[in-house]
């Protein structure tokens, strides 16, 4: 376990059992299982098109599942209505692969955007304080009035992370947080993910192709292969595996 | 051929449902007034130059083209009323709508398609904002509000262009020109024109938003979306104009 991190194995925050998701005849997830505990970071690796992003989009309710059980913070995602889903989403942050910053808004407006509908959760704290605090958490307080087009790839990822953090989520879903970044910036982002886990005791699922990112961020790793959680263990144990599909990721 | 027909009817059905969803959700809270005002500014203010320039040219060209024939028949004094009626009833609304279909329709389509490709629409949904309310209702409503304003603006500029030609060629003063225009032009001519503009605005907004929202094939799809938004909304402008003229004709006959 990473220093400074406390994982409560008695408190599952995400429980997935026998999850199925298809697009037409393309069966992407075929009975996937996962349990994420409070304070734990799980890295999910798999080939392109194996359904990693589909998995976290199902968790956040952007995609509906075909079959199975999907519980997030004690609430069954397929069964809750739109209003309850919106409330749930204030506790679950989503970091998009391409950052997904709103092009027409400044960094400040990007960060203020999630607060428009969910101000009651953080009532009493001035918006400006929340914005500044979130940007300070990712080391970008000076970028508050910049436009997304003025930011580098790494800065965009950090701002997107600040936008996620502003709602003070309990769970964060990272969709390829280091994709498109150079190794140095990628490592900085990976360390930032750990820092957030340690400081806010968040649980996270990190979807990644980047072995370095998985090594730094994961408390546990899952290999998603052929629509199922093919195997799961720590990074170091999987790195020693002699199983061909697992070895393929580490060589 | 059958497959293409199927796709065509499916697309038409989906677009109609999209339009119906706008009508259903239009009055329901939450209201995105700030974004609506921003869109009104973008759609209205930023189209003024283009609409004004084309309107002015159209007024000049129309007067220059009709003048020789009417002069030959000694009907020179009919130019203001004839040009006025043509501009207010038909040319102003249709020309403005076509320009807006090109500028606004393609802009909305490309913007939303690009937002979809870069997952900004998903990010909006995840942050608890209804993207349909925030992006579609505001843009379509802004089109519905601003199109009639732009049409009236275009009419005024076109008549100014026409008046300028009459002043230079026929020594007709601006006051006399306007007086002649309003001798024959009735308030009832303005109502169908403005009503048409509302529907043109609705069609341009809905097509642009629908195409953007349903854009596929990544960045390549952004260009295609902008293109098809212009083609479909321009065609819809003519279809709606045809229907409007038929309906207006019935009222004139009564």
C-alpha cells in the first residue's frame, strides 16, 4: 500500500457484478466484475476497444448497461431516476481522456460550471474560494483567467482535474489521464493522482495504457480482456506473471 | 435505392422528434437565460454586417434591374412600391434566412459536433447540466428571436439601397421614396414576413443543433455536419417559404 493512503476494505464504493454491455452485435463487456473500496485506486488496463472507457461511462451513467448489477455509493445506477443520478454525479468525478474543457469559457468559468446546478452541496463557501482552492490543488492558480486554447496538454489535464475536484467527489474515474503527454508530464499527472488520493481519501478507477501510470497510481490492477476482468492483482505481481495475455501488457 | 430512402425517412423522423423535444422542453425550467443572451448576441450582432451588406446590394441590384423596363413603360413611379413589396414580402426574409442558414446553421452544427467529438457534451451531462437545455434550447430560441430582427434590419437596408439608386438615377428624394413605398405596402405585408422568419429561425436552429448532436466519425464528421446543416436548412427555408406563400395567398383571396 502507498504511504499516507488508507484503504477501508469494509467499505465498497463501487460494486459491479456480471456487467454486460453490447453495441449491436459487438459484445464489449461480457460479465465484468469489480469492487472498489474507499480510498483505493484501481488501474484498469486492456487493449484498445476492449471496453475500458465503456466501463467507466456505465458507472457514471453516460451509457446504460444491458445486464448485471452496478452499485455506486450504495445506489443502483440502472434503477435511479435522472435527478438521483445528477445527485450521485456530484460525488463521482470524471476525468475525460481529452480533458473536455469548454472551449468558449475561461478556466474560471470551466471550474464554475459544475457549481451552477449543485451549489447547495458546497453552500456557504464563496465560489471564488472554491475555484482558487481547486486550481491550487493542481498547481495552476495563475491560469485562472486563461482560455483552454492557451493551455498545454498537461495544463489542460490539470485544469480538468481541478474541475472534477471542485465538487469534492468521493470517487474519481480517470479515462487515460496520461494519454497524449510526454513521459515527464505523464509522471507528474500520475503523482498528482496519488496526491489527490492521499489528501482527499478518494477512491479511483484509472483507465490507462500507460504502464508507468499504472505502476505509480494503482493499489490494485485489473486486466480487462475479452469483456471480463481477466485477472487482478498488484502491479508487481502481474509484472511477474507468465500468463501470455498478461505478459503482453508488460513486455 | 431502398436503403437510401430508409435512411432519408429515418433521418427526417429523428429530426422531427428532435424538434418536438424542443417544443416540449422549451418552457420547462431550468432556464439558461445568460447563455440565451450570449447566443442572441452571437447570432444577431455578429450577422448584422453580412446581412446588411447583402441586403444593401440586393436593394441596389433589384432597383437597377427593374428600372429600365419600368421606365420604358412610363411606370417609373412604381419602382419604390414594387421594390418595397418584393423586398418585404419575399426577398428580405428568404435572403436573410439563406445567409443565416450558411453562417449560423453551419456554425451551430460545427460547434456542437466539435463539442461532441471532444466529449464536452458528455462533460456537461456529468456535471449535472442538461446539454439539450443548455446547448439546443438556447441556440434554437436565439435563432427564433433574432431571425425576425435580422429580417427587419435587412429590409430597411435593402430599401435604403434602392432609395439611393432612385436618388442618383431618378432624382427621387429619400422622403418621397419612403412615402411611395408605404403607399402600397400594408402592415399586413409585414405579418407573414415576420411569421415566416420565426419558422426559418426554428428550422435553421433545429437542423444545426440536430446535426451537431448526432455527428459521427470524429473530426471528419465536423465538416460533414456543417455542410449538411447548410444544405438541409437552406432547402427547408424554400419549403417553408413555399408553404407560407400558399397560406398567405389563401388569406389574400378571402
